[in-house]
C-alpha cells in the first residue's frame, strides 16, 4: 500500500504532478516535443503513472507533464535510470527549465460544484427565512 498523509480528519493519498516548461530555440521545438512523446510511451507503463503529456504553446514554449499516484511512485521515477533521459532533454536547452513538483492531496470534479452550489442555496434559503421571520441576527 502506498503511503498516505493525515489531513486532520482522515488519511489521504497524495498525487504528485511534475510540470516542466522549456523555452528552446524555435528550430528545436518540434524535435523536443517528439523526444518527450517518445519517452511518454514507456513512462505511461510504469507503476504509479496516472498520466503523461507533452505539448507546445504559441510562444514556442514546450510543456511536459507527468502525474503520479503517490510521492513514493514519483520518487521511484526520479531515481530511475529512465529519468536520466528526461534530464538530458532539460539540459539540451540553453535557457534554464522551469521544473515544478505539485503535491496534490485532493482532486475533485463536478461533485465539488454541486456541493458548493447546494451549500450556497441552503445558506441563501436560511437567510431568506430569517428575513421573512424578522430575525436579522446572523
């Protein structure tokens, strides 16, 4: 079982996201994206990999993203021989890369929108009931 962190109420497993941004010379952009995409094939097969992608932006920056199920999984990845290929790509550009590891304890979707909106509707209804009853306190 992967490690979990205590959040004050329960134990949660923390996903980790590696984000890389590179600014290569314009002539190198496609080669760099192709190289990242080549590495993505085997990365996606590694235990704990949740997702992996590479893309470019109109400003010719190259972005690379890896998402891992836990800190243990990303540690295994970063310490591996295969990660040396990623490091080589980072070192292939003149400008220093932006590298960021995000430790994410919660990810939610539409259920969060529903929760917030229902809570807001309950609060609004409670406020209207107080106004209707003449109770202006809290």
